[in-house]
C-alpha cells in the first residue's frame, strides 16, 4: 500500500469513527454536511473519491478540522524514546513534551554512572529546585559536603544553588525527576 492510499483509508475510518462516536446515522451526518446519504456511504467505504470541498464540509459537520482528519499516523506523538548519554552514564525519557504550567519538565532517568567524585567539576550549581524520586536502586546525591543515599520509594527535594551531582550506588538506579527550566538545561543538555 502506498502512503496516499494509507492516508485515504485512515481519513475514511476517521469520518466513520467520528460519526459513530457522535451517535449519528449516515442520514444525520449527510444532512449536516449537505451530502446525500449514499454519497457519504460511498465516501466512508472507499467507493468514491473525496473532494476537498466535501472533506471540508464533513470535517465542519463532525466538529473537527481538516488537519485532524488528515493527520498522518505516527507513533512519535505517543512513544517516548530514550536518549542515552554514555559519558554521563544516564539514559533519559523526557515525559513532558512541553514544559507544564509552571515551566517544569518531568523526566525518567536510568543512572548507571558510579558515585560522583567530590572536588571534580561534576558538582553543578544553577538557579531553581530539583525534585527526584527513586523508582529502583539507590541514588547517591552529593549536596555540597553531604553524601545522601536515596533508596527506592524515597524522594529528595533540594535547592540547586547548592553544588550537587548524583550517581548510582551499588548498581543502576531508576529515578523520576521534575526540573525547572534551569534544571532541564543543566541535567538534560547534550554534552559537547
């Protein structure tokens, strides 16, 4: 099947699906978009080509847009693929596609890098707060001179103006993080 015929079939299924979801018969929709029920039936079943003016009228009657009717099917709007950073020993899944109402980003991370070293340039400082909950494993959180082990089922919140870094203790740790804009830029940015 070609992309064009796939899209054509998808549009026809969407028209029928929306009509049925609204509880309308062919007669109901036909009356709302000024087409005959037989024409509409042939459109839905693929026995008639759909003209742009018919598609526009059908979309309006179904309370949708042309864009929504012809939007291609792709899984990128549903599936979140991991981003692996081998240097940092982290794999990230950014769960919020756009920052929320307070400018925060939600991210799941798998941390495999060992405990960070104090005195290295690994400890970062930036404006804001970070919130982390550990889903599995043990996270090592360095906060200035403190070393804090955060176990599975526990959470941590801290000011990011305190020099901080995290790593895994005794094996990989899976964490769920909420970052503000500065935290996202610092923790999720690609390395040069």
